C-alpha cells in the first residue's frame, strides 16, 4: 500500500508552516509589516504596476511580496485582512482620472493617512540602464534597509512668518516614516546585516518675498534606494589579488586568478613592487578606487589558532611594537560605496487625514479653512460619530435579543414543545444592518469572507 502523502510546506509540522511560523497575535511579531497595493488593478497601467513591484522589493522582507490584486477587490477587503495578518502599513498606489499617480500611506487599523502625489518616478530598470556597473539583487533584500531621513523638521521661520506645515504634522509624518521598518540598535545589530539604505530627503521650502508665509506650503520628499558595497583598503594590489584568488579557490576547484610568481626570486618582490603586481606596468590606477567614505570595522576574518605563548606575545604588542590592551580586537579599514538600486520617487504631500483613507482632514495643501469653518466641521464629525455609536449599540442589542429568542425556542423544542422554524436566513438578513454605509465596525466580520486576497510574505 502506498504511503500517504504529508504536506510539508503549509501545514502543521512543516518547517515554514504555522507551527514554526510567527502568528499575527504573538508577542514576537512586533516588527512592522506592509502591503503595497495598486488600487484598480489593470486600470493603472503597466508603468505603475511595475512601480508597485519595485516598491515591494524595496520594502523587503517585511512585506507581502506575492500579493495578487483583483479588479473586484476594494479597500475594505485589504483593511479587513490587515488585522489577522498583522499588517501595520498600507501603501496604496492609484491613478486619477486626470492621469496623476497618487500614493496613500495609511496606518492600520485607525490611521492616520498621508496623501502624496507622485510627481516623478524612475523604475529599477531605468536606474540600472544609467549605470555602468549595475548592482544585482542578491542578499541585499534579506534584511530591512537602513532608513536615513533629512530635513523632515523645517527650521524655525522668521519673525512674522507662518510655517506652511504645522509642527505637529511634521512630527507625525516623521513618526510614520520611522515606523515603516524595525528599529536598529547600534549595540546589538551586526554591521553585516545592513546592506541597503533608504534615503528620504525633504526639499526645504523657500521663503516667498511677496508674502510673510513660506513658499506655497509645499512638502516634497525625494526617495532614493541604495545598496551598500564595501572594499578593504590600505592593502597593495598584490595582496588584494592574493585574497581574491584565495576566495576563488575556496569556492571552486578552478585555479583561474592565481598570480604567476615563476619569474620572481622572492614573494616580497611581488607584494612590495607595484610594477610586478600589475603585470610590469605602473599607472595611476594603482591608487585606491574612488569611494564615498572610509571606516574602521572589527575584523571578521578567520584567524589561525595560536599557542598560549603566541597569544601572550600578541597581546603584549602588535606587529609594530606598540602596546595593545588585552582583549582589544583588531580592526580593518573598509571603503564604503553606495550603488543605487531604485526606484526613485518624488512625492508631494497633498493632505493628512484621520482614519484609514476616510476621516477628518487635518491639513490640506490647497484648501485653507477659517476658524469658524473648522468649528463647523468639528460639529459635523462629532454628530457623525454619535450616530455611528448609537447605530452600533442598537445593532448589538438586536443581536443579543435574537440570540436569546433563538435559544429559548431551541430549549422549548428539546422539551417536547412546538418546534420552531429555521430562522437562520432571517438572522443573516437582520443581524448586520449597516444602512448602506461602508466602513462601519459591524461589517468587518462579513468583509473577511467577501475579500480574499492571495498574499505571500
């Protein structure tokens, strides 16, 4: 008899299954997770669709990389699934009827939401075509990027000038972007795990000479995505070639790349003579390659096991005869260079609103309201919230009443009394009455069954 098949990828007991995975409600799942979604799948165009894929790669590994959108999916489908999956951020790309590409950055489940207009963008393939030596997507995406933010808090305005964006909204925007990725601890985070940099630079608004306020209230962000590449410095070309040949021999059995020392009498001639290391020619290329910065890091290379006498002698003094404190690790110099991966984005913040893509507008770039208009809007939103709370209370009372009535009828039927007709259909029709309003809390249970999205982490 054939052995019964055991599913090993998604079921209990699998290495990456639910038993060993991290659930959304566990304490270990505090790291932020995101969904990058295109609203109106098939209607945004191929360029925006590719931009969504590039942004998903940039947000790796804490994002739904294999998410499949459907035309029938609505925003409430994703918000309903965000809670069970532990999603904390939603990045929604859409295209307006005027042809503008928009980005909404929302925090779940209660907001707020930042609305941006994508003024310019470049895809990953466009960035790679402009580079001579493009950096491939290898192990860089196994760890989250290092977030670098610049000019998010504007300088204090001059006397009599009013800031275009209120200070509390600038702090709110800074906090939202900081929460996109898990925090990094300088004491515990290894340097080898930081392989990418996400740079967010805000363009400083210029003062307008005709008015006392700052220029147009603009809040423009430039996004850049880089890969970090390092290279050892302070070594001659011969030693660098020997190190490269040693790594090549460890990785494969081929001997290509090993320098030819047959014409030299001593290995010191190869290591110290730049003309021998470069094949008999000397030029300005002997100098180090152009890099962004040089830093000193702890050596992570394997060392030869020494005897106790050799260890004591090494601790007392280094190779130059200088005293080295006991236990101090060796350091090496490395040149750091950034290679752009893409995408590039130029974002212009249009408004900030409460809630997830639906709530009171806290700030708008193009619309300004007086104090009286703000008070009227506050009254309107307060009345709406009271009506919603009252509607929820009545529906909850109706649910409890119908449950008690159904329980009483079932108990009477068990005692031999007159049976009751099945009222499940009536319960389904009257239990959740949202009066045609979307986004109410009472419809969230049904929305989980309506909107099914294919998601892969």
